[in-house]
C-alpha cells in the first residue's frame, strides 16, 4: 500500500546496513580463500587459486564435501517427509497425548547437542552403526525433524479444513485430497522445512565428530580437525563452499516462487 | 450484465439430468447426551428444491452433513434413490455441494477449480475443459475462466462454486447457507439464479438456511427444524397459512401473538375479550393471526372483536401498516393504502374465524 511512500528508501537502506553487519564477518572467508600466502593475514597481498586446487585434489577435503552434501540431501528429504506427515497427524488426529508427542518431536532442538552426541554414540556402539553413513544420516534426520514440524504446523494452521471437505464431496479420495489440495497449499511450509533441515545437517559438527572415522568425515568435522593440526587457507575454501551451498538452497525456493508468480501474471494478461 | 434475461438453454443441455430422491429414515446424531438430530424421517422428492430451515443449533446443518457423509449418524439411514449410503465416504456419493464460504481452491484458477470434480472422475483433459466452460457459461462467468479465484467478488466466487458443484451432473446438490456471507441485493440475485438453474437442470436441491425469507422465496417445500426434530414439512404456502405449531407460525413471516386461555371453544384473552378458538382444547393457549388477516373497523361498529386505539400508521406504498394498542398488547394489521386511520383513533379489530390459529401453551 505504501510502496510509493518516501519511507521506503530510508527503510531499505537501514535494512541493507543491518544485513551487511550480520553477514560481513562471514563474507571475510571468501577473499581469504583466494590468498597467495599460507596464512589468514589481512590485507591480502596476492591472489591465487592454490587452496582451491588443494581442496579439490585432496580426497580428505573433497570427500568430506561429498559426504556432507549427500548426508544433508538425504537427511533433509527423509526429515521433510517424516516431519510433514507427523505435523499433519498431530494437526488432524486430536490425539489425547498429542502435546506430548509434539514435545518429543521438538526435543532435539532443546537438548544440548553434546548430550545428544554422547547418547547417540553410546547407542550406536550397541547397534554397531557408529561410523557408518547410515548412522550419521539417521542422527541428522532426528535432528532435522523439528525444523520441518514447526513450519509445516504453522502452515497447517492457516489451512482451511472445509477445503478438504469440498475436495472430498467433489470426488477426491484421501490421496487425491492430499496431493491436489492439502500439499500444494502447505508447500511453502514444507519447502521452508526442507531448507532448514538441509542447512541444519550441513552445519552440524558435534554429533558428526563423535561418529567420525578416518573414511567418514563430514566437511565441518574435517574443518575442525584440520584447524587443530595445521592452519592453512584450505579451511577458508571449505567455508566459502558451505556458504555458497547454503545460500543456494535458501534462495532456490524464492527464485522458483518468483518465477511462478511471473508466469501466472503473464498467463492472466491476454 | 446485458444478458441477464437470456435463457442459456443450449450450454445447460448437457448438464441436464433427472434428479434423485433422498430418504432419511430414523436419522439421529448424538454427541454424548446431546441429540443434535433426534430421529428424523423425511422424503426429499426427485427434482425438488427442499429447504432445511431453522435457527442455529436446530440440527439442520448436522442433517446436511450426514447426507454429505461428513458426519456418521448414530442411528438411522440415508438412502439415495432407494440405495443405502449411510456409511459410504463422501467422495463416493456423487453429490454436489456449495459451502457458505465458497471453499474454492485458492491455488487453482477458476477453470481448474471447476475441472476438479471431473479430474477426480478420470475425465480426459479436452472433455474436462469443454464441460468446465459449459458450466461456467451456465453461471455466466465463462469470461473469467483464467482468473485467480482470489480476484473475484464474493458473489462471483459463489457462482464458481455452484458451477463446480454442478459440472459433473451430481444426483443431488447440497447447499449449506450458501448466501449467508453476501449482502442483501446480491443474495436476492443469487436466489433467483438458483431457482433458474434448478428449473433448467432438474437437479434435486437440499438447501440449508436460517433465513425464512430465503426459504419462502426458493423452496418447493420447507422442513422446519427445531431442537433436532422436524416440526413441519410443507410448501411455503402450507407453512405460512397452516402452521402446525406456534414455533412454525412465529418463525415464518410476521405474526401477532395473543396469550390467553381456551374455555369450551372460546378463546379468552387476558383482558377478557372473547374470540373463536375453533377446535382447540381447554387450557392456556396462544392465538396467532397474520397482520394481513386483521380487519380494522371504526369503534362505532357493532359485533365481536377487540377494542383498540391506533398507535402508529406507516405508509408502505402498496398498503399501510397499522399498529393498534389493545389491552392485550400491540396488534399489527396490514390495511389498504386508502384507509384514513390516524394515530389516536378508536377502532375495533377482528378477523375471520378461520384466519387465526390457536396453539396450546
């Protein structure tokens, strides 16, 4: 409504400055990854791609990146499906102990990660899946589920249940109602959940550290280990890559939403 | 809206059909100790427009919900054309339904909303599109087929919902207070639209409303609900002229109520006026008479009746509304516009013995 009011420009400036303050410290890693010297010193005197070369030729580094991305995608997919279904069940079933189930599902957010890590490590030793990709994947799924349940539950609250009745009486069975009516309408919450789940897994270091083996290391664990042994700017390369991947995953849904809006607009105007 | 008077017979032709009958038999719905619907029996004839009329909480909406299949009856059965569907899930009942708040799918455009029921029935894409456009022509909104539903006005949205409910030629169309959210002028226009569509397509319509005027305007027959039971079923004329209970008499149209007692065929008002009570039984009773049946005469006239003083006269164009003050309270009469009564005139009120009804209580 006040898109054209003069408040807009100062407001945008203010938002821009705030955003910069929040993001700037993180962005430092990008120039650092291109430095010529073997240190984190500023200002950067010469530019070089040597650390990128090192990253992509050393299997410890690129292997860790592959592990991280594979686990993050897997964990985000499973957590999104499981979390969405859980949120729907909690929303519609009006279970007697629904609040308890919801609290249990959200527990991974409040339990200190180090405690969770020790518990998971202990359990996995018994199960014999410590140090396996499956173990890491399962741990990250549990960790990511709350980040799906929360936005999907919020989306469900604004979903009008008479739409489901309308779909039913017009001939849609359970699957049809879910795929054609409910899921499209809660999809913003589901996509948000996926993004958060992905980033949570990508970023997670404590549990992954406990579950690591020389052959199974996620990128954060590799970074953490490398800092304790040697400090060279390869770690800045790793940070930059993580930054890029998280940013892409966060921006993709916005990009698609904007594109869809443009397409819809174009369709309407004859 | 230059084409409001045209009768779009051609596009409606493929939607035309034979409506089916609905039978409710001993239908009840209990929530704990509370009986929302308490053992109702009703036959809805094929092709008729029947209104379930009642205040909120009277059981009309629960009844509709049991016909639709959203609510499982505690007891009793629902039959469509003699076939029992009491426990058939809603998506297998082949009913059309229009909801109070339109309930269009906001992520689909107008045409895909109307195509939705056809898609569920596996109708091929091209035919789906053709039939959706025909249904949109029936509600005169074909030119908005590509619009997003959120861009439309309330009246337009409800017409889309109507097209969506009719496009698959359902056996019965259910309407749950469909015009409650619309303003008065639009509501009247939509009522005429429903009458026209009902007449043209021949579909059986079950219409829920709490608005007695709407029920009188639309219905072939009306079922009056009160506390989970049906008080009376009949044509609007039946219910208006021959109400079966005090509740029906007061719920439909304007009525004058006179409290008193019946004693040997005579109704005695509290102030002592004696009037004909017909065949009513002795005991406390209420006499009901419609304003248009009340006759007003100068006080000099002789004969039975109630003495009154004119309190207020309102000119309504075609006639006048006269409020007379009696010893038993105010009585309203509709009189000819030419009558010259003024506030303060002494008058005598009367009516034909058959025009008043006496109910116990």
